[in-house]
C-alpha cells in the first residue's frame, strides 16, 4: 500500500504536510529480506495509478523481485495513513475495493515456486476479502514440495470488522512457521502464554511468540517429532521512534537466520536486531544495522546483550 506519515510535528488533524512511502506486511518482510541478502519476491496487486507505479519502483529498488505483481486497471492501489508516535501509531486504512483485495487463488497458477524455500503470508491478507482468504487458504493447503510456509497472524481488528476472525486459528494450524504477539494470541486463542498456546496450536513445526519490548519465545518440533524446550531471547533495548512495522522486521530477521541454519537463540536475536532498526524510524522499513554490529551482538553473552541500547547516539553500551 501507499503509506502516508506526518512530515511535520503536531496532532494529525493539524498536519498539512505528509510523506508518502511504502507499507504492507508482506512487502515489508520482502524488503527486509533483500536488505539482509536473501533473494526475495513480492506478489500482490496494485492499481494502474501513480501510487501503484511508486510502490513497484520503490520495492524493486529495495532489491525485491516484483515481476509477478499484477497491475489492475480497474481498481486503485490501497493506502493507509499512520499517525506516528513512540507510544503507538493509530492507523487508518483506505483499501476497500483496492486492487489487492481482488486477489484470489487463481493467482497461484501464474507463479513459479520451483526455487522458493519459504512463502510468507499474514492474517492481514486473509482479512481483505473472501477471495483473499481463499488465496491464503490455497497456499497453506497446497503441496509443499520441500518448501515451508510462514504465517504471521498480524491481528488487525479494523480489517476484520464484519468478517469472521475465527478462521485465523485454522490458517495458523496449516502453516509450518507461525509468528504471533502474545497480545494477538490472547485475542485469537485466549492465551498469550507460550506453553498454553502451543497446547492449543500443536500443528506448526515452529511457533514464535513475541512479547513486545520484553523478547520472544521459540517452541520448535525436533526431528524426533517432539518439541524441544522453549527458548526465550530478550529484545534489544531501543529508544523507540515509532513501533509499526517492527513485527515484520522481526519476521524477516528470524526467517533469514532460519534459512541460514542458525541456532534458536541466534534466530531470535536476528529478529530482534532487525526489529530494532525499524523501531528507530517513522517508516515501515528501517535500514539494517551495520553488519559488524550485528555479528558482534549475535555472539555477545547475555550480560553484554542486556547492556546494549540503540539510541539517537547509535549503539550504546552501559
């Protein structure tokens, strides 16, 4: 979607100057992955309008393959407005009747999955329309052929108004990797506790429960078919500029490390480090931290990790 954020201080109703950028869960993840050196492609639909052209150009400039994205000449590009703030950012969607909302399972017949290792989806797409829900369901129930499907619940109550969010547990159960915030899990499954949630969602091989600024827990099934012990990794301390998009950044960092075959704590820390870069910007996608800093922090002991903060001054160690 086209994303507009305030370009001047003050309450949103007084702001006259807005910055147009790019936003959207799956495109955010694709851009982060490309920034981390992981080849990625984004498949969606945009309108035959200036916003659609801008989205394709900017996402492609981030290193993402957009060749399979469809340009709809009848429907507009969706957009949303973000009132940006450190404590939270109210978001207003303008995407009813958008090009993306008209996507359906027939889209899959035009795609080549032969070189794909991971397909990433979110509950946001499923909320857009009946046809989008069927598209998400088709991906989750289709043949895997050795690839994994990642599903970020991404609970957005405004998008589910008038629709049945009860399908979210069904969709999550069909995925190989599920990412969910504990607050989202409380709404969807009635619990944010990782062990209790795992009992209610045993199907995915990998379950990541995010605890906001506190950290994240990974529960994963091993080769013997049983779960290993839960692994918790605290989040990096960050002076937050604006929080929207951090979950997508975490997903990309976690998936990139997973594709590299990293261990559980490294995968969680990789997610935290990517999220930290986005927490420091008003945009949905921040610049990755310098590779040298990432390497140092991934290998840091618990004390050094806990003593590190990301601030206006850069990386600060207590």
